[in-house]
């Protein structure tokens, strides 16, 4: 063995010692802190899919906030103005209508009255045409013309109140202590004329085209003659037209009842109008046939 082999190497002894000191005992392992588990990364909010929207939410999202263009705004304003104008026109028309609150049977009765007026005009037209035909075809045209002249004179005398008249019609009796104004009686006369009245008498006064009613409640005059309650109208005409004309909604009878007056309408097959007016010659008007 050579000297190199027996001599221990100082480097090897120094290397073992540190290795033995580097060893770790069981108690050291227990006292060593344990590693903590690392938290799992949470997914970001942007990675979560949104919940599906309901139909109402989609509708609200589509309507709000509103996305209105200038053209749409102009069209909306024009439509609003048009609708407002139509509403005002319909409202004014409905407010001015006197029959908007009438019942169905009242409207049917008014339509029947209009049909009757049309029929009367057609009958009058036919009668005049027959007279013209008789005049043309008559062998004695002078005699026929005289007969028609007399008949026309009687008709004009009835309208002027210079001759008495009789025929079917109605009687209107208004009984009130003082609530009846002159204009209410005038409304009754005008309503009767519009319904086809041919002769009218109020108490003892004949009412004609130029008659007037004046005074105040409780002191009423017709053509300057005093008349007192009860006021009794004798009217010659078609009863089926005269009576409904007074009983229409908002008409003469309802107006009088609102004033605590009593209005009674009675039909009759024979009404006698015998109050007369003196025949007056016009001051300026003359017949053009002279």
C-alpha cells in the first residue's frame, strides 16, 4: 500500500459531517408548518352566460329608452292634431243634436212623421196635376176654372182665418197657475204648423200666419187679445202627425211638464175652429193677374 492510499483525505471527512448534521428527525418534521391548499380561481362575471329574458322584459327593453326619429315625431304630432280635431267635431255634433237622447220608439215615430209629410206633399202635387189636366181637357174651361177658383178661395179663407173650418184633429189643453211663458205657447204653435196643422185656435182667438203672442206669465196676449189659463188649442190636421209632434223628447209637452204645467192632448174626428178674423185688404199688394 502506498502512502497515498493510507493517508485519509481531509476533504472526505469534512463532507460526511455536514451530511449527518443535515439529517432531519421526526420531531422536526412534526414541527414543520404544513403547506396550505391554494384557493381555486373563480370564474369571472363575464364568463357566466346571462339568464334568458322573459317576453315582458324583451318588450320593455325594445320600448325603453325610446328611439324616436324626427320624422316619427312629426307624424305623431300630426296624428294627434287630427284625432283632436275629429273628437271636437264629434263632440260638438253630438251636443247640438236635439235627438241624441231619444228612445228608439221615438225615433221611429219621428221617421214615420217625416214619411207622412212626404206623402202629403206627393198627394198635393198629384191633386194639382189633376186640376191642370181637368183645365186642359175640360170642354167648358171657364166653368171649371170658376169651380177651382171657388175651391181655392175657401182654402185661402181657412188659412187666413176669415172662414170657419172643421175636420179631424186634436185638442191641446195647458193648465198652469202661472208657470207658462208666451214663448212656450209660441213653440206649441210652431210645432203644430210643422206637423201639418191647417187651422189653429187658441181659446177664442184664431191663429194665422201673421199672429203674434206677447205678454208675460199669467198675462198672455194673442194678437193683442188677452187669454187666460187654461189655454185650449183646437187644431185641425192629421191626428197621427200632430200628437207625436208634441210628445217628442224635449218637445212641447216635456218642456211644459218641467215648468209644473199640465199638458193634455186629445184626438178627435171632428174639431170645429169657428173663431174668425176680419178680412183686411192689403195696402200695397195687388194681384198680378189684374
